[in-house]
DNA sequence: GAGTGGTCTAGACCACCAA
DNA sequence: TGGTGGTCTAGACCACTCC
């Protein structure tokens, strides 16, 4: 079963063995997989090597580990669909569900604009900006972590309480017209800070969208980074054929 | 510097130390970071613990390791922009650059349709489908790995050579009109097979798009999974404000 | 208290790279 | 040949869960 003289590392071989057991249905969603001790005995390998194999399955999202309990094959949960090609996808979806989005504000501060963000927002170095961090959730389940930068000149009277509801609703209420957003999307391993804000384990990959949002008149309104929790949500849009 | 009695693991503390050295510019892109041996001596920790810290920086894309050479801070490379909201983003971009896309066909076979894919394609169980794997690249740099399923009934005369150029061009040449595609996007740790096809290291996160592509008349043309290489490419689209 | 995973160690052998 | 990272070991202590 495991060839210790193979050029393929033992942990990779064991990972493949477990993978096949999961894909073949030998191990079903919700089942506990053999413990590190069992595996190390069964295959005559060290516990650390067995752990490395299972850890790899963990970050791939196939199993879930709990200290004291064991390692279980992940269930295929029904995920909530969010349209990622709309700025207000989350707000819209939550409203459709008859709920209101809960926003937790983790940071709200006025600060001098750092060089790199000045360029993006098109303002002078040293000008004041708002820096905000929010977690947006439904039923205590975090959906997105949002880090956002807006010029103070544009929103001089912004208060933390305006962030508890839709930020764009507040902006619209000031008579500003919001245009489109350039969105760059990538897969990232988040910092421990972001991971814990989204209640995720270390080294789980997540979607990141970096956005430059414009006003209809063309000036830049906001630069933001949005981290999406894939555990409970899935992200869709339509790609055009032509 | 490192508190061995802290509830924060030593490897996480060391990772943060190195992270700050990189973010502060103390370690610049291209610089070699201290070796595992140096770090284990300096902080009186074991080499395995130092390795764990550096491995974490590796999957975050901050450093690159080479056996025999050392670990180096990643440079900020200029990436090629690909529009992810168009089915033919890659082909279009390559043409704009005055090149033709190079496609490598890794698999091309006729097979009975598995249950889950039957549902998606809207065909009967046991009907024949084409299963294809391609890597699409520019200058030997893989951009995307594509796994695709199409009913044989729709394309009875498909040949492997039709996959060397644009697949959609071939389909159009048959008089079929391609519509839009439902695209679900996620961040994933790829299998070792996909990672090596894209010339990536183990456990690096990548973007995955799962697509259901329709013909204009409404029937399903294709189910595909596209894995995007973020090392050299970045993926953009416009999100609508309203 | 028994079993689980989380961390850490000190040492080993290997493959790879550069000088 | 010496230094690097890649793998693996056998053992240790801990925190957690469940009974």
C-alpha cells in the first residue's frame, strides 16, 4: 500500500489513499477517518507523517479536524449563492431572504493616506482617509470580511453607526451616485487575523476581491479588499459568450 | 522576540516576525531569508518548527523556496490581465498580444457519462460524452488548466486536433451558436496533478471556475472546470453598482 | 481516564545547488 | 564539499472532548 522507497513522499501516498477512500464512498461525509495513531501503526510510519497527510486534506476542505474528537469527512452542505458581479450582492441576497445584514465593525479610523492607496484613490499624500474593517454575516455566520478606504473629503461626516447598515445606502443618501467597480479576483491564504474574523482555520484558502469603485461622474469613491467565506457561501456570475 | 510559553505557537510567532521583516522592507524582494538552520539556532527552536513557519509564508506566496539554494522573498511581478467574465478571455488576450494560444491536450477520450455530469448536461445516464483536459499557455507559461465535458451527440466528429486551437471556434464553425455561461468561482488547493500541470508547488491556492455553458437556443453545451494560474496572470471584471 | 489532535524536539538521511 | 531545503522518525507534553 505504501512504498517507503518511492520517490513520492510517504505523506503524499497516504493522502492519496485517504482521498480514494473518500471519493469511492468508502468513507462517507460525516464519517470519522482513522486517527493519527491508528494510521501510524497500520502503515508503520510516524505520527507526524500521518498528520501531514491529514493536514493536507484539511486545507483542501475534504475533512475537518477537532482536537479531542477526531477527523471527519466534510459534509456537502447547501451553500447560499451570492452574485459576485454586483456591488450589492450580499445586501440584496439578505433582503431577498427577508433578513437584514448584520455588520460588525472591527475597525473605524481616520488616518493619513499611505502612498500606495493615494495613487488608487487619486488624492494627495498625507490627505485624510477613512479606514474601515467590517464583517458581514447572516445568523452569526460570517460571509465576508471587508477592508475599505475612502477619502474623508468625500464623506466628511461618516460615523461608525453608518457602517452598521449598508454603506452604499448611506453614500446614496448624501446624493452621490455610485457607478461600477473594477474587481480583481484571486485565491489567497488569509492572515490569521482575517481567518479568525471569518471563523476559519489557519491556511484555508479563500476568495479575495480587490475593488476600485467609481462614482458615476468618474472619480474614485473607494478602494476595498473583500474576503469571501466559502464555507457557507458560493459565488456566481454570468460569463458572456461573445 | 519569541515567547515559548505563549499560547501562540512558536511557528506562528516566527512567521509573524518574518512577515514584519518583509512588510517593513527589512527583507526586500529577491533577498534570501535566513536558512532554517540559522533561524533554529538564533531562536533556539528546532529546525522543523522553523520550517513550518517558512512553509506557511510559502503557500501565502510571500517567499519561494528552492532545494539546495535557499528561500527568497518573492518579487512583485507584472501580471498579465485576463477578463474572467468572458468565455473567450484567454483567446482574446493572446490575440491582442499578437500571439496564438498554445494548447496542450493532456487527455481526450470518449466515455459513458457519470451520474452527476448527466444531470448538469441534461442527458441520459450511459450516453457518451467527451472528456478533455487541456493546458493553455503563452510562452511556455501555463495560464489555465481546463477540464471539460461535452455530449458526443452534440459534437459527433470532434477530434483531438480541434482542441489545439480555440474549441469555441470549432463549435461555431459547425453552425452552433454559443450563449452565456454560469460561472461559479472559488479558491482551492489543487490536486497534485493539476498543480504540476500548471507548474505550481504543492498546496498553493488557485482560482477555480466551474462553468455551465449554454447554446443560444438554451440547451447545455458544456460543463467545465477551469483552474487559473495566478503566478503570472490576474483576473478582472467589472461589478455593477446597481 | 482514555483517546484525540496540536505542538515541539533532536537527530537523521537524502537530493539539490553552488563554488 | 558545504550549505540548503525535503522528508522522516520516536518520543514527549499539552489541551481538548467524551464518558
